[in-house]
C-alpha cells in the first residue's frame, strides 16, 4: 500500500510517500510544496492543488494521512490553513485516495510511543524507523513522514478505520 502523508499549510505543505508492505516501510519520496509569500492566495491554493495532483499521478497512493486541523490563537492563519487543507483533501478525493486524519497526539503515540513526545523526538524516531541518514528538512516534511508512518502502524486497526474521513 502506498501512503501519502501530508502536513498541511499554505506556505509549506510537507509530504512524505511510503510503500508499506508486510509491516515494512520503504520511502518513495519526501519534500515540500512551497508557495511564495507575495503570490495571490488563490494562486497559492492552485499551486498546492496542482503539485499534489502531480504526486498522486506519479505515485498513485491508495491512502492519504493528513494532520487533523486544530485552531490556534491566530484566526487568519487558521482560516488560510483550512482553505489549503480543503484543496489538499480535494486533490486526494479527485485522485481516488482514501483520506485519514490524525491528531498530533496520535502521531506522537504511534511513532515514539509517548503522546507528549517533543517534536525533535518524533523527527529522530521517524529518521531511524525509515533508515534515513538525516532528519528531513523542512520540519513539515519530517512531520508528513511521521503522519505516513502513523497511518502505516494503524491502517490494519480499528483506530485507522475510525480516522477515515467520510
């Protein structure tokens, strides 16, 4: 099963693509979709959509694991991230991928075994589990790989089924 992990944003969308087979994960690709700050917001959303559609076409992931949106104190940022997340979900839907969402707590629990793990611990464990020589940069990319790992760990369980968006 090919899994696309996504850390949503509008300036940086981290992605990580894993091939999960017989309890083993193999990294197919990882990186970030970036949009420049001066670009019109609708154009930024189009760039995110187009780049994700390219990844869907190239790797054909059956499942997409995306971070569950949480609201912080900056409402403008939260709304913009929600809009970017919407085009990310649309790209997955239009390309036939099942969509699963996970909270940061679920990702930390799955990857590190401790729900209150620090970000650096999650990144280092992700690096080790995937046999990477360094923690991927930017952080959004490492987070996306951790999301894909979380889905790989829970895909055969009831938790994985509960996290699927309808």
